[in-house]
C-alpha cells in the first residue's frame, strides 16, 4: 500500500536541479511526480520515479545525497471539496499530514495525492474504511 519516494538534498544554486534531471534522463528513469522545497542554502527534491532503485544508484554515483521514504498515494475527485473530504476524515482520526503534493492526469477526472503521514498505517486504514482509493506503487510508477 505504500509507495517509495526518493528525496535528494540539493545545494540551492543554479543548475543543480538540471543535474538531477540530466542524471535521471541519461539513466532512462522517468519522473512521475515531484515536489521541491527550499531554504536559502539547500533544497529537498522529492520524487516518485519509474525505477527508484536505479534512480538512487545513479544519483549516488553522481554525488547526490539520496534518502528513501514511504509515502501514500490516494486518489481523489478533481472537484471542489475533493481534498477537503480526505483531510477532514484524517483530521477526525487525529492523523497529521506532514507534507503532501499532488498531480492531475486529466482535469475533471481524479487527482493523485502523495501524502507523508505521522501514522501511515492508520491513515491507510482510515482512508480505506471511508471509501478512499489507495494507489499501489506499481500502478503509480506506470501511470
């Protein structure tokens, strides 16, 4: 039920992000979803990719610091209130969202939300009990 996400720690300087994308491109790894957060000195690039093992290997070989985190991918209707419905059910169960990001494949259909929770297993259980669709890693990597 969990999806593997890789996190790359980057110096906040021109061209560093392009170095990551070049490395993945040359290795034939496709980026499915991403989030970039930064501070003055560094950034954290979070990625869902088609081949996380290969991505970790080539990025480390090219001098990047790479971490691994399990996250949850959930589908939600792409309409007003779609996100609120998920967040309110999690809130009622006192499950904290540490961070999240989303992507939409085709507007008007469903969006995919990537979540990092404080209590991941309880979050999955809560979402499933309330009719939420959790997307398996294999499906997400190939969407």
